[in-house]
């Protein structure tokens, strides 16, 4: 394909083939401030020189894809271009079923970092942990490796191997492991109920079946418990987020009315407001939500909504602060843009972006060396540490449904030793403190006059 044709194809994305040549000619005659397409001429010249003079033959698709990737990477850490193969991977992630090693990854301070290790996965069997940083994947250095490339390298046919080298906090030597890939069908929800009617509900991610799985778990718990559900610990630690629609549906399970989340676009324009529905709302049993520095995106939406409505007490540490909306725009050849298009605000009008959600009860995790879930080092990197992150926006006007409401437990530093807790919590200190808080809420609720609806 000639360089002249390449210019027409690129311009056609914006204005159509018929007007591409005229656009390029007009752009050269206008000052740069008047035409955002003036630099297409420079791009065409660079492309022509590469095709004519580079030492080896070049793949024209790779050149164009590379140009688009470079353009999108100047925006923010979460806007990316996906070629057709990468877009297929994104859609398989949304379904919660894929081939790989069983980790969620993100970039922290330039390092590809483990955010979640899924149970019964090759990564869990090799004892990978949240916060581990990748040094290499199959011998390729992972420093500054784009997430989409890392995912492609770790995915593969079941039975094939992938070699990893990782760096772990407080471990002097690098960790080298070889994992065997297999088909991963990731359950979104893990649930258990104690004999005293306390339910533990761990939501790992928000894919297409998360809300349905959560509803089934709640229904089964209510049917099996002879005492009924007396309280709920909702664990959102190390949950990297996922689908906005599923986060709204999960929050809606516990809210009767009012705003769950709003999205705000350019020039502080409100784009959308998602509301709770009155039907099928769960009872007013007390709730505690566990959060940490790796609670992000859709998980922060759920935590912020339950906190603003006074429906739950948040225990743990400040969340990641990924409060931006990514819209997926399909392109004609099967590729896609995942483009940051708005910011999330909680029902009270707080911007999540680059700040996160503060817990009501601040509790750092204790590292006993044997925690089975949600292990986070003290050097966890949040959104505000990422290069080119979007700035937070000032608070907006709060929804009428939440004005005047406050959480039922004030923010504090809690350092007392936890009392007896369900065996499911093991030596998980944050979960044990969450159980203590929940017990206090249950006692407090039993002493109040019976009320109707959600407090």
C-alpha cells in the first residue's frame, strides 16, 4: 500500500474517504489552532520515509496500530488501543472465562503488578501474592510492559508453560516460577455462613455473572440459616473492578432508592445518573464492607454508594482511586478503543478519581505470613501515583436521597485485639476487626425500635 493511500485511510476514520484528500490539503493551508488534522501531513511523510527507506520490510498493520497506540498512551493510564486479538481477550474477561494462569494485573509505578490471585488457579498453586511485581515474562523484561502485551504473553493454550520472575516486598531475592496454563473459569463470588447467621461474601471481580452469583449466594444463605441472616461482611479487597452495570446491580441489592453513582464528562457536565430500585431490596441486616488499596473502579462504586447511603460501615484502608469511566468503541476491522470518557461520583457528589474511598474504621492488615486472602504490602501504589492520571474534580451537588445521612460508625483508628471470629476468617486481621464491628452493629440494632426499610 502506498503512503498516499495510507494518508487517505487514516483520514477516512474521521471524515470519510471522499473528503480525506481535500482535508489534508486544507489542513496544510490553515494555522495549527484552526485544524486538529494539520499534523496528518507530518504523519504521512514519516510513514512514507519508513516504507521507502527502512532497512527491512515493515508490517503496515503494525505501523498503523503502533501509531494509534502511541497517540492513545498520551492521554491517561487507562485509555488503550486494542487490536482484534486483544479485543477478543477483553470480551472473554467480561464473560469471566479464559485461558491463562489466574491473575488480574495492573501497572503500579511503571511495574506490572499482581492485583488479584484467583483461587484454584496455577498462580494460586505457585503462591503468587497481591502486590508481586513482574520482572520478566518468558524472558521478556516486564518493566513498563503494556498490560495488553503482558496479558497476551500470559494467556495461551492449556497445557503450555509460562516462565515468570517476580519481586516481592520484604523478600531479598527474585522469585522464579514456571506455571502451566489452563482454562480459567473464574467464580465472581465466594460465600460462607457461620452458625450464628453471619455471612461472609467475597466479590472478586465484576463480570457478567457477578450480580446473579451474589443473589444466588444470598438466597441460599437465607434458606440454610435457621436464624436468618443477622449480618453481612462484604469483602471487596483486591477487587480490580470490571463492568459498571454489574456494580450498579450489586449496590442495588442493598439500597431501596436514591443515586448509586453518577458520571461526569468534559466541562463538568453530568452525563448519567444510575438509581436504586425499590423492588427486591435485601433486608436491613447490618453490613460491613472490607476495602483496601487494591479495591478499584467498580468495587469503589459499590463501597462509596453503600457508605454514602449509610447502609454499611467500611473497614480497612483507603481504596485505589480509579474513578474514571472507560467506553469501549469498536472499530471496523475488529479492533477497539478503550477510551476514558468521564469520571465517577458517589451519591454525595464525591469524586473517586485519584482519591479513592476512605474507610469509616481504618485498619491496616497484619502480615502473619499465612494470610489466605487480600495480602497487601505497605508500598501499595494508588491511582494518584500513576503517570498522567486524571486529576480529581471538585465535589458536585449531593443527591437529595443522601443529604443529611452519615455512616453509623464514625471514622477512627482501631488497634484493639479482635475477639472470636468465624473460622472462615482464619488469621485475617482486617476480617476479624470487621467481624467485631459487625457484632457491635447487630447489638446496637437489637436495642433500637424496629424500623421499616433501610436505615
